[in-house]
């Protein structure tokens, strides 16, 4: 019987490349925060699209959690446009 592997987070389990796993982790955190902010504002997808300077289908993909459709830099831009502060912490 083999031992079950344990991972620090779901992205490490899904992605063998640690660089890609870290990128997914960061994108996921931003996507969640942006989605929560949009929902808490009580605005339509059309209004969110206007504020984010993207199309409504792009907002829809964001709210559906379609992480593969978003790059880290575009998520940082969106967070900033919603008044969220994005900070990076680097550890050795």
C-alpha cells in the first residue's frame, strides 16, 4: 500500500512545475478577492466591466473562476481599478 502524498496547497497537487504552481496560487488569490469585491459592491457585470475596463464576458469568466483566462498582471490591474491594494511578500 502506498502512502498518500501531502501538499501545501491544491496548486502544488495539480501542477508539477513549482513556478507554475506559485503563479496559479497568486492568480487564484487575486481572482477570489476581485470576485468578492464585485459581489460586495452589488453592481452588475456590465458596471463591473466598465470599472475594470474589460468586456462583460471577461467579468463573467472572472466570476465563474476561469483562472486559466487571466494573467497575473491583468488581475493586478483589475484589483487596482476596484480600489484593492496588492502587495507582494517575498521570502527566502
